[in-house]
């Protein structure tokens, strides 16, 4: 195994396509589109320079060692009808070894085990990708290898949290919103804004009763509100 690994932002399909194929010619697609907000210019400039990513997928290693969020590589053990691991193994002859991680910090730590040789890929979220890139833990990829890359939402195709110095270090899968949950018998009237969390005046009635997401990435929620 090589020192550098592929960092993928949430898509398991992209990881397995890169690590287990026995060979493929590049499939043309475009990687344009507006950049998403976020990212860190400081982390981006710290990224190591790398050689251009190969335009084809090399020989497979017979197994794929990946770090995932729970539910990202279902093998039928939880719900029998949700099993995309075994069909993949049968079609490719590549064994999938999935390691579940609960936080982005844990994923970064796991990716650095054994000098970076323990795992082939990770379904890292945006708050971990620049750390992996900046530390040289992951290698650049050629997005044209993935035929469905052109179907990714345009604003994610060239986002700064995984594209550094013109190099793609992963394939984005999707995005989601954060939900504001509250007790209808206590919070009245119903919130129409995140000001009940971030505005001292609006949140005063609920002081000491609001729980925030315990992660540095939550700062981004406050920044978007402001």
C-alpha cells in the first residue's frame, strides 16, 4: 500500500471505484461549477505539492480498507435489503473491510495509523478534509475517472474544502441541512429563525436549555447566521 490515500467526502461508491477496479480508461466529465462557501485558505496553502493524478485506475489490491460513517457501507447485517457491499465484492472479487468512526477527529487519527498505510480511503466530512490534505495524508485524484462526477451538484464540483491548488482530493457526495428541534409545549411561539440559538435577546427565555453540536464545525452555523 502507498503512503497517500484517497480522501472522499461522503461517497462510498467513489472510494471503492478508486481502490478496487482492475483497470479503466478515463471517462470524460467536467469539474466546473461555482465554489461552495467554507474551507480555509491557510490550510490550503499548507497542502503539499503533488504529481498530477493518474487518469486511469491501476490494478486492484484485492481488498479495500475504508473508514466510514455508520450506514455508509451497509452489508445487510442491519437490514437485509440494504446490502451493497456483498454484491460489490461478488462483482469485483475485492473484499471490503469497513471501519466505522463516530467523529471527524477519529477519522483523521485512523487515516494516520501505520504511517498512513492502514486505510485506503475515508468518507470524511468537510471539517476533516483540509487537515488530511494539509498533512499529506491523502493523494490527489483525477475526477474524470468517475463517470458520475458530472452529476454531482455543480457548486460541489470544485469546492475549496477538497480542491486545493487545482487538485481534487476526493469526490463529493452530497450535503444536508441542520435541524432545529424544540419542545412545542415549552417553546411558544414556534421559532422562525436560528436567532433563538445565536441571538442573546431571542434566546434569553431558554437560557441553559439549548444544546449545540459539540464540534468546531458548529462555528460555521453561527457564521452563516451572522
